[in-house]
């Protein structure tokens, strides 16, 4: 660690005086610089000053860059190399690694380049380059030395430098620079100085600059008074208690307070922190921030998100990437309904409906051309004209103006053109966060144009991929008003002072931080030079220093840890060894009222259980309600499901799938059999048709069925996929016809017949797969199934499969109908499952009186009457508005139901069980 006695130290009370006198202050990071500026401004307000000079407080690296930029405006500009940006460095390292022999075996060039770039920065910050020759390198070390040599030669040849070497460059030439140099410099809040920084500071002293060190003012002496160690069951409970504690501190204080929440694993818990703190702080804590035009959360999370995580940026990348490549449908679906696309507000409702329609025929991945086809097939040209016009304009631009290869600068202009065609960033005004995000995006595209300095021409795909990587590497946090609660990571909190501080997650697995040596630098060298996280020993020392800083940088300090981990096993954790000396205590923080509790307290709750909706209007019932026989099937399964699906017309969104799903394959089988029997007509024709002619009939029927489905699923049935599906259909239907040949003579009198069925006051539009007439004049109603089906599904008061009984008892065919049958068209399970009146009507099928479930009926007419009664009761219940949540067989009935979130069946079942337990208790 650095010996701070090398430079004079001053108390914190002197810092503001020196700032007022014009002294520059440098900090280890940007957050500490902003905090010191704000503290200085508040101090000037307390002194009742009307105006004052802005504090010159900035991070150390920013001071170096400022000196470099000041030099560029002097006559010495020709002596300075060009400073590469972070993105330019990344591209240069990637190109060097990729072109090397070692790099050709790597799978993740980008991640390797980032690690090598970090090693390069560490090697210069800690002045390790001259010392590397004393250590025999391993395979990674040899590769690093080769890459570093190539990198250094290339940048020297092009007169370029980077942020790792800019400090050394300024140090070498500082005394010769013709710029305004600081006469005094205060180093504030540093826990560690690198050798590179020390060398520069010594150079400043040699040129007449006074360099002093200052640290934040201790809120109290390092002691255990006002410090507590608390254990919680889980990290979620720990976060909740911290939020309750923070809220109580704000409400109790009669003046502005600063609270810090430090989380070592901040990136892992960021979403949970935001969700829980939002829940605890609202609804009334926002009034702690007077003057806010819109509600502002009283907390700020220091860790930003990757720029690609923001909806505005995701919409931009979807527009760019969809132009010439296929994308996941889920992203395109969000894009269609995004407000950042042209017409997003004007066509909002129509696009939501369009998205629901095209999902049925869309694939998991989709292209721009396929999207336009789906929109046209859905008939939405009139409802979404803006959408179709912009999509067509993108196609035209791709065909006429998109070059195959160009410079980054040209593609940066093309990116702006593509987004302009897309109508980005949309019609409505952007809010503050979106506006800041847009500005960051524009700066990022400008940085893309600068990559021409280190990379030759690229394709459009490479340019957009590079831009996406730059956005992914960019952590962005929109600026927010000053808030009392700061949620910070460990490094961001270093040097910060608070009125109250809570440090969470201090288990033995999280604290101290694990050593993280760079794999491209010799491990022994990192240990010898005492890099902060280069070894376990240095990591322990560094974390111990941070812990001691927490104990003195706030009036009240709470250190907490979870008893159990967040892993699936939930194994037990222990407190960090760095906090075990602090006595453990149990503290109860007053629980604030949640928004729900406030609503409940403000009124009397009246619970009304109403499962009766308005009866179905007679006119609607007589015209035929949407859904066909599925209305009765759904009502028998659960009255609520039938009401939701067929009266409210609620349906779940289809999920695009690859290939054909079971329903589509079943549809093809139905179509092939329907076309086949529309030509054969009789079993005699089946028996007398030659194998060759039958094969031709089957092939023709399969071709027609596939051609019809290809109109909606061209990709799923393209090329060899169509051939494979045709072979499957031929094998399946040929095997089924062998089963048909076992039957007695019959004539197919109807296939795919549409008919209106009236049951009571309810009219249903049904489609029957097939009706056969036997030699004796009896009719058998047949329904094709692509899996084995039990006849028990057609029996009982609440039938699982009511379609065949409905047709049998509610049409004029009742007199001739002598049976209903499921035809299982599935390889290995071919055959009939039927309820028939007379023997020998179907091969291997018993008459109804021999079925156990039908033995209660003395005659066929009695079975028909029972079916009629049950179906009438079901139809009457639906028409009368019965909407009870009453699944026939819970949980099996609900397993594949889409209405669970609507009916809240699990809550209802839970409440009933609690009531039953109370009654039994």
C-alpha cells in the first residue's frame, strides 16, 4: 500500500478554503467528485453567499485528459500522439488478437480483448512492463507479450496513444508543455495511489506545484458506538429492512439527511433493490422532495444499466438489424408496439391487434420481407397504413442505398437514415430519461464513425454488430435530481460520508472481496507489487481499510448479512470475519404502511361473490355464437372459462413456433382424409382401387393439403420440409386405410360438413369430420383424432368431448344415427373408440350395453335422452350467465387453461382450504 507520508496532509476543514482560492481537487472517481462539489455548494449556501466560483473538482484521469486537450490547442500539437477512445482501443486489440496465431484458437475474441486491455492498463498503472522480463511467462503471458508488442508497434507507427499511457506521456513532457499549470493540487479521498500516479505527482512538485492529501472528515472516531451488526433470514428480507430503515430516517429528520446503502454484490441485486425500495417508499415518501413536477424516487442506484437495456435503444437496434437480417419474433413484436416507431401512438390499438393476429403464422425468427407478407395477409393495410409504408420504405432503402462495404463514417450516416425512415424516436415527446438516453445514443453513433482511424471498411452487419457491442459495454445512468438515499457499490462508496450508513450482504462469501488477478500478468508479480485485488492477502487488506472507513464515515452504521444464500440449496452463511468483532444485535424498525394497507384502512371492505353475469341475448344465441361446439366443451370444463372465451372473447397470444405444431399436423391429416373420401365415397371403391391409383390419390390429396397450408406457413413447409411432411402424411394415411379395409361395407355421405346445431336457445356452428352410412341404413358419426381417445370423455353430466353427442342428438340425423366414434389416426394406435347401438358396426368395438359406464342405460334411446338432457343443461347454464369458477377436475382441468390469471383459481382454492381448516380446527 502507498505510504501517505510522502505528501503533506491537510484536514478536511482546509479543503473548502483551498477550493474557494481556486485550487484544483482530484478524486479517485467521478461520483466522489460530484459529492464533494455538492457538499462545497451546500457549504457556500450555509455561509449565505449569493455567488461563488464553481469548484474545480474532477477525477484524476479527467485531469490528465484536460492537460492533454489543453496541449492540443497550443503549438505543441504536432508533438502529441492521437488519444484513442475506449472503443478504438477495443477494436485495435481485437484485430491484433484475431490476426495472431494464438487468437485463431479463441472463441470469444471480444471478451479476450477486454481482459488484455485491462492487463495493459494494470501493467502501466503499476509500472510492471520493465519487470515482466524477470518472470518466465506461461502460455497466456506469452500471448500477451506478443499482442502487446504488436499493439505498441502499431500505435507508434500511427502516432497513437491510449488512456493507459497518457499519464506517462504527460509526465515525460509536463515541464515542457506550454499550458497553464496548477499551482496547487489537493488529492481527496484516495485509498490507493498507483506508482504511475505517484510519478506524475512528484513531477508536479518538481515543477513548483504544491501537492497535498486530504480525506473526508470523520463523522465520529473509529469506535463501536453507533454501530450494529444484524443478521437477517435472506437477502430479500435484508433489503426490505434497509428500505424501511431509510424511510424512517427521512421521516424522523427535521432537516435534509444523507443516507448510504452499500451493497458489495450490487449488480446481482440491482433489480430487487429497485423493486423493494419503490414498494416501501411510495406512496407518500415522494413528498420529501418538494417542487418535483412528477414523482421522483428518493433513492438513486449508482450502477447504471447497459445502454442496450433501455427500450429506446432496443427499438433503434431492432430497426437497424431487421433491415438485412432475421430476428427473434419477440423483439419484432415489441418493436411493432413500441412508441419509438413511426405511428406508434396513432396506430397503437391497431398494431396490438395486428401483433395478436400474425403470431399464429409467424416463425420464432422473422425477416423484414416475411413481416410485410404477414401484415398483408392479416389484411391490415387499411388499419396500419403508416406501419406498412415505413416497412416498405425500409425494403426500398435496402435494395437501392445499402452498400455492401463502406467506412464506419458512411455507415454512421446510413444508421441515421434508417432510423429516420423508421420514424425514430417516435411521435410523442420524450421524457427526461428518454431524452438523456437519446443524447447518449447520438454520441455513441458519433463514436462509431471514429473507428475508421483503426479499422478499414466493414459491412453493414459488422458495423451494426460493433455498435451493439459498444452499447452493451456502455453503462448508462440518467441524471436525476439530488435525492437523500444513495445505493452504491463498494468502490463507488469509497471516501463518501453520510449521516446514516447501511452496508448489507457482508457474509463470509461476499466480504472480503475475492482476489481477482489478471490472467495475462504473472501472478507472483501481482502479489509482489501488492495490486489491491491481485492476491488474497492484498484483497483482505484493501477490504479491511474500506470497512474501517465505513465505521468512521457516518454517525450511525449498520452492518448486515443474510443467514441463508440466494442459491437453490439456500445454504447457511456466516458473518464476514471483518465484522465479527462488532456485537450482534436485534433491532426492529417500524414497518411503514404499504400502499395496499393505506387503501384498506381508508375504507370498509365489502366482499361480494358474484358468479352470475347477464344472460345471453336471445338474438345473439339464435345467430350462432363464436366458438362452435367448443362453447359446450369449455362450459362443461369450467363455466368461467366458457364465459371468458366465448362471451368476453378473451384468448391467449400464440407463441411463434418452428415447424408445424400438433394442431397444424392434425389439420393436414384431416384435409388429406377429407379430399380422399370425397373421391372414393365408398369402401367398395377403396377395396377395388389399385395400389398405384391409390398412391396417386394419396399423393394428390397430400400435395393439395400442403399447398393450402403453405400459404400461411411457407417457411415451415419449404423445400425438403414439405417433402418430409408429405412422406409422413402418406405413411400415416396409408396405414389408416388398412384399418378402414377391415370394416363392413359403408358409404361416406359427408366430409368436413358445416352445420348449425340448435340446443335449447343456443345455436352452434359445427363442423363434422365425417358421417358414414352402413348397409342397413345406420349412420355413424366419426371424429378424427391424432391420439387415442377414450369413450368415457363422451359420458357424464359434464362431457369432456361433447361434439359427437351434440351432432347425434340435436340434428335430423338422430333417427338414422346408430353410433359415434373417435378415429385414432396415429401410428401404432390406429383404430376406433366408439359408442354404437348394434354389434359388428366397427371392427373390435363392443356395443354400448357392454361398456361399464353405459350399463346404467337400459336402451339406446335412454342413452340418447341422457345425452340430450345433459347437453341442454349445459347450454341453458351458459345462456343464463353462469360464470362460476368451477373446474370439473382441479388441477387437471386447469393445467393447460389460459384463464388462470383471470379467474385466480389458485387464490380461490387457497381461500377454500383455509376456510376448511378453520372449520375443522
